[in-house]
């Protein structure tokens, strides 16, 4: 049967994949994984292979993006093929194009969902899910020849609507480069210096999140200047810029994320 299944691995290690996901992998004729769109800090492909009793081939960005996933599509034309993806398979990745192409070729596609950073930060911070606006990635500057102003624009737009902003931080897993919260904040402050719209200043309430979904997640809410020197430990890191706070959200940030007591007064 022609079939391509996208399976979410979750956020931290090989035990995060669902029972349904494991069963689908075991039934697959060919199993591939991509590990460049996000970092799973404690993932062991070797241990996962032992669990599912299948060989897992790790694909590069070039094979999936530059070559349009040709290796996957060719395998899926002849049998059941699984693609393992960190987090939830089609959240914050470019794999939607691959799924569309497969369907056009007459290959049936399915998704086995996994834990996502989108839901994890809500649970860790206590912020209300329905109050998040558009998410955005803060990219490394080298690829753009300068600092991208897009993240700043998204934060400003969301704030004007009273909405929270989740900022993903750039990952170059194949090069072992993972943007830190400090690096992301410094880039935004540079844009603030140019734009002077006060969307992101040293006095802006900011939330740093590290290793969401792991056994040792770190979350800290404070005014931006204080977070610049806060030790969040290893990657992956994310940043949240809160919009207008409900009183329960403010209470959660104080109790769950160590925010200053004065945050209660802003709700």
C-alpha cells in the first residue's frame, strides 16, 4: 500500500513517542527521521531502534528540502514509509509541502501527533492558550546578512492586540548551533534601538523557557534586563513575550515562573 506517515517524537527523548506511534513504526516497511528542525536533548536513535525493532535512517536537510523528499516519496510508492519528526510533525516545520506532494502522487498520508512546544509552554507558564497570537522564529543573523526585524514586528503587532508571543529560537542542529535566550533578546534590543517603538525594552516582561518536555525544564519570568544574565542551562530555548495578563496568568507567572511580585499589579 502506498502510504507516508508523519510521526511525532515529542520533545525530549525516545520515550516521548506515543504507543500508537511505536506501533506504526513497527509496521512500516521503511523508517526515516529528520533531526534538524528541532533539538531533542536526550534522544537516542539507537535505543529507539531497539524498541521498534527497525533500522532508522536519519535524513539531512538537503535530502528533505533541497531534494524535495524524493527518497521518502520513492519508498512510499512501494510500501508503508514512516518519517519521524521532533515535536508534533507538522507544527513549525516545512513538511506540509512534502505531505501535499505525496497526496498529489496518489500516496496516502497520515499524521501521528506528538507533544509540541506550543502546548508545553502553555502548561509550564500558566498563560492562557487562547491568548497567544502569531508565533515567530528569531533567526541567526548570518543567513540574512543582518538582523531580521520580523520577530520585532510580530511582537509589536501581538502586543497591540493584547496577545502573547511565542518566539522560537533558531536551530542549526547539523552544525550543533542552538540560539540561546540571551542571544535572541540581544538581537531584539538591537532592533529596538533602531525602531524605538518600545515593543521590546530592558523593562519588558519576558519569559524564558528551556528544555520544555524534559525532566529538568527551566522557566523564568522577569523583566528583560534581568533575564539577559540568567542561567537557563542547555538548549533548546524559547522566549515568550506576554500581552495583556489575566489576573490568573499573572499569579501563575509569580508562582510557577518566579516573576517579580509587582507583575500581579499589571493584570
